[in-house]
């Protein structure tokens, strides 16, 4: 049984650029039609968060900016031209944070919970970025810690784009952060160097696995070997951003993944979390294409322990890409801090 946080209000929430807002909304509409027919799914209505919870990560000045933007009677931008604000937006932000709160509460009874909206990994404490007005995953980390910095929390951030805001916020925290994303040195947001390993107490806890643009299923499978780190770290909670914008038909095309890759990701997370008896809270992340909802469903089926291949597997014609990924993963696996097992 897997829990899915759901509110019909999700169907109207999107912070994407006006050119793809309809695509974003259509993604969740299609997802709802698919998931409500899926067996062994428990739908859970989310609560509304208290606005003070935003202060766990965001500055008071920025929160005030969000409230003021929400009162405007027109659509505009919170940043330089990516992240949209609209009338009543602030209440939707509290619903999104409340979704994570509800997931934490229900994790006492369910091992795996999926939130189809959220996973806003680009937002910074004082600014929006990349369709992300707040950083809900970072807020979830602080809620789970609840003053206990030694609680073992791991983040697996898989998306076409590097989670720059999330990395920035937690860079000095001794929390395992694995990021798998498309990268050529310039692709948005332009961050995610392998050498970025963390700072202070968090040094050695940050793992970036940049994928060459156009990476296919075989290269992605190679990248997922980095998840073996979880067996050494042994998290109590595993937060997973399962973005689906790496699909080969996504409108923001960067990778060449089929449905198989998203199912494989869910399946690996399911196996690892079961082995470690870790609780999983996962997020829908990015996805801006016709197949986004199907990718989400395949991830959920994988998370339920179902391994299936419903699509023709894609392969890198340039095998050098796979070699690059293998080299990166091997080097990172050889550089685990001794503090992993001491905490």
C-alpha cells in the first residue's frame, strides 16, 4: 500500500511560465485519471500549514513578498521571468507545505508516501527560481529534524535540472544529498559540479552526478548505482524528488529517458528503503510533456515494488557518455566520509 497526498485544488496549482502553464495543469489532470484507477493506493487529504513554518527556511522579507504578490489581481513573476505568482497563490503554498506535514504524520502508518505536486528544489531562502516559489523539501527536512540534527535524513533529487536551491540551503548540513541531473556546464541552472561536496559539518555529504545531455536509459541505470551509498548511510527518512522532465518527449528536452527509467528509479527506492526500513516521502518534481503523467505512474508502480518495462529501452549511441557516468559514480563511491557510519 502506498499513500498519495491528494486535493482537487492541486489541479489548479502551477508556478510555471505562462507558455507551459497549461501543460503543467494537464499533467496533474491526466495523473489523477490514471492514479484513481491504480490498486493499493490510499488517498490522503492534506492539511493547511501555518505560515510561520515557511520561516524554517525563508526570510520574513521574502514571505511578505509572497503574501503581497498573492494579493495582486493579476499574474506576474516572482523572479526575472520564470516563476509565476497569481491571485490567492499564498494559500496554495500553505497547502503544498501542509502536504509534506501530512506525509510526515502518515509515515507512522505507511512506509511510502507520494506527493504529486511540489519538490521545489530551485527556491532560495530569499528568492524564487525555476518555477519554485518556496523550497518545500528543505522545510520538510527541518520539520523532520525538529531540533535533532543527528536524525538520519537522506535526499535523492532526480530531475532534468540540478537542485541548486536545495543544495545551497543544506550545503553545510550532515545530511546525505544525492543529485542526478542533466548538465553540460550551461544547462539550467548551470550548477552541480562534481567537486561541490559540501562544507563544514556537511563536507562529503553532497553528491552530484551530472548526466551528459541526451543520456538514455542505459546511462541513467548506470547513474543509479550511486544509490548504493544509502546502504552505508542508513537513513531513517528518504526524501525523493522524482522529477519526470528527463523523458525523451518532454518539452524542455534534455535527456532521452523512456518510461522504464522512472519505473526503475521507483523500484530501486522501494528495494533500498525496504532493506533499510526507511520511510519514503516522494515528490512529483518537474515534468512538462505529454508523457509526464505516465512517468509519474511508472515511478509509483516501481515504488510499490513492481518492476516492468512498458516502453522500448533507449540506449546511448555514444558509449563515451556511459563511461563518463560510470567514472563519476565510481569516484564518488570511493569518497564516502567516515562520519557516515559514526553518526
